[in-house]
């Protein structure tokens, strides 16, 4: 009688192998096969799709930030246009020469002094002209006299004009004995905005 070890082992085909399995073993095999199939589907199909969706979500988030910034800037457009319209009164309709702008500045100061009851004794440009890309700033120095009330009104009127004009400095000199007028030296600047 041949010994079991000496018997040649017979190779089983897949069909024979499945027929020899019990019902429980077959059920475990099917469940394991199902999970392996799900794992393969996840790695081959679902993972790339999820990665792509994640990348698209990040791109959408970046684009939303860009759009939000653009809308914020666009929201300022109306405010900028309104401010520009309010500043157009400062613009010269056409570009004048420095001499013309300075002459107009001096004439405005003389007319304003006459209106306020201030007597101008001297009015001279200081030669301090600052030119920038969008504006030119002129500076004048004037000596005047008048009542204290008239001088204060004059300084207020200079600062309150439409054109950006400002009294930069002033020096009041005491009146002579029994005089009612005060002498004053002022430095005034005006900016001419170029459109």
C-alpha cells in the first residue's frame, strides 16, 4: 500500500478547487474578493477623481479671493469718481506757463486783500517753486498792515479759497504808539494741479 506522502499530489484546477470548498469558505472567498475589488476600484478610479475634485476646490477658493478683491476695488470706483469730480475745480482748464500761474496767484492775493481791507505793502514770489508730476507749488511772501480783525479775516479767506492755498507762516509786528493797525509778514503757498 502506498504511503500518503509518496502519493503524487494532484494539481487542482480552479473549478475543482471551488467545488471542494465548503459553503462557508465560498462565502468568505466572495466577501474577500468583493473587498479586494472595492480596494482596486478605489485606488484606480475614485482616488484620482477625489484628487482632481480637491484641486478644483482649491482653484475655486483662489478665484473667489481674486474676485472678492476685484469687487472691492470696483466698489471704490464710484467713490474715486466722486472725489475726482470734487477735485476738478482745482484743475487748470489748460496748462498755463509758470509766469501766468504765478501772476494769477499774485492777482488773487491782491484782490482778496482789497476785499478784506488789508493794505499790501510788498508782495513777491520767493522763487521757491516745487514741480511734481501732478502739481506745481508756488510760494509768495507778502508784507501787509491792517486791523487785527481784517488780518485774521484775510488769513481765513486765503485758507478757505477753492484753490488749495494756505498761509504757511506769519509774523505779527506790534503797532506803533497810538496806531490802530498791525503789520504782518506772511508766507503763502498755492498748489496748481495738472489734470
